[in-house]
C-alpha cells in the first residue's frame, strides 16, 4: 500500500485530519472554519485516495464517505480499502525508430522498462519480462539453462540471478513451469518483494485480445549475442513483422501436413511450433534476435489506448538471421494459466 495517497483536510469532531502516504497526522485547530451551510441541504465528510505517479487504483474511484456509524464507505468497495497497482505499458520514452539487436544500436532511453536480464548459474544470459510488480514471464528453456530436465522448479530458483531496470538485482522467491512446458515453452518467476515502479522499471500489459496478425510489427528487446556472437552489455532492440504461420512451419518442418513433416531447421535445432506459437520474420535490414534474447516480449503498441502489450514471449532465439523466423509463445493462448497461477501463488 506504499503507493497509496490520501490527501485530506476535513473538520471532524473538532479536529483537522491530514492523511499522507507515509504518515498520518492529527492536529487540533479550533479556529478552523466549518464549511458554509446551504438551505435545504447538508454536509458529507469525504476523502479521496489517489495513487502516486506510475500507479493507478485497481478498483473503485477512491472516494469514501463517512456514514452514521463512523465508517468510511466506498460505493463500489464498501469498507475495503483501495489498492494501487503499477501502471503497465506506458514507457516515458517509447521507441520511435527501427534499431537492431544483432550489431545494432542501443536502447539508451528506457523504451523497454519491462525488460529483465536473467543469468543462469553457469553464466548464460537470457531475458525475462516484467508483467506486474512481482511477476515475470520467461521461457521454460531459460529456467533450465545449466540444469537437466529432472531438476525441480524449487531447485532452479536459488541458482538464478535476475536484474531489472538499471541492473537492479532482485530476489526470486519461486519459479513455476507451465504444466506442458515441453510444448508450451513458458514459465513464471515470482519475486520475494514487489519492485517499485518508475521510469526505468515498469511492467508491460498482458493483452485482453489477440494482437497477432500477419504483417503487424512488434518490438523485441534483448541482451543476447550480437553480430560477433558475443553477449552484449547493452540492451538493444529490433522491429519485426508477424509472419505467415504456414510458411514458418514449412521452413522448419517441410510441410503443414502432420504426416509429411520432417525436421529441416537450417540451424540444426527445431523450434516447437503449435497452436500456442507464432512466428516473426526478419527486419527490413535482414537482422534478427539471437541466442540470449529468449524470454523477451514481442511488444505491440496499441494506438487506440496508447499502451504496449506483450503479444508474445520469444522462445526460439536460435535463428540469428540464419533461419528466417523467430518463434514466440502467444501470450493470449497462455493468459488463463498465467492469471490463475498468479492468483494461486
């Protein structure tokens, strides 16, 4: 509740009450004037809760009225106090031009405040995406880096280092894997504490609709390998188009007909392609994501509400401009699992 503000001045029982975020002060002021009365009317005592910058009320309008039992009541929430949650998908410096991940330019303006950097116990870098103040999405393969498939999720969490914002190290409480993570390459990370939201750390919004349509462009940021196949020390980004799924399947599997499919990935590693995935092509500069970028969001800007949404999470980052397509887990396809897992944990 640290983000909740109530700035109130009201004459109540002869005392002037002032309520701030971090403290509550009560001062007696006998000279405080009562509000003027009106004919055929009456006074109500009201307070309004408001949220700090980068936060918004989760529900209700924040206005509470003092009833005859001296209870503060909101018309929507009753006696329940309001909560402030982090604003999502509203970077102060949204990306405005095409730049590149492989051999590309730097993200110097904080266009992707939801981007996190994860480092495995064997020092392999990958990405993760902040989706609220305490939870991130990444791939199951990222979580298993340096582990074998028999490793339990509870044993993975202590081996990871996770950084948000300007290389702020955050503590991981637990990781949770999708029940079918071999086919749906996704996992969730829960932090021990909520991270404060500001210009450098802000979650991306989860989509309420499917933004994946052929030709639509999205931005992917990442800490992956560059043109020299070296992990970058600087966050970079790229604009990529959603590709035709059938062409992507033919590229990696030779056919869209199940019985005619055969592995034919030009990079020697086969991506998982199914109803939970979509593909993105190369940029107009013929550049691509690469090793270490997995776990990053395919971020789409919805101009209607001026908000950025995570349409996908990069799963197959082995293409590196050698294969034609990167492969992403479609967030709208896993949204129910994400929301239920967060609610249960």
